[in-house]
C-alpha cells in the first residue's frame, strides 16, 4: 500500500504523481510544500493523502456540466 497525494484547486482534483510509504510522510510533505508557497506569497491548495495499491493508477471521474456552452 502506498499513499497518493492529491491537490484540490477549486473544483478540480489533480493527481500529484507523488506516492509515499506512509500517510505521515505524505502529509508532512504536503504541509512543507504549503509553507514554501506561503513564503513566496501564494495560497497553497488543499490536499489529501489517500491509500492506493502499489502499481495501481487512480482514475478520477467527474460529473459533466449541464451547460450548453463549452465555457
């Protein structure tokens, strides 16, 4: 089992591609990245660390927009 770091920007979810052996190492790395972003004046995104089987990919499914316009 590995832990995958996911970043959230508004309603979008991004797979960081970063995998960790423990949840603690995943969380602490995300916290450190957040502190570095704050030091340069940027607001860090929210994040979560989720367990995932080794060698497996994460598939994120999002509901489509009901708008007739593509923007």
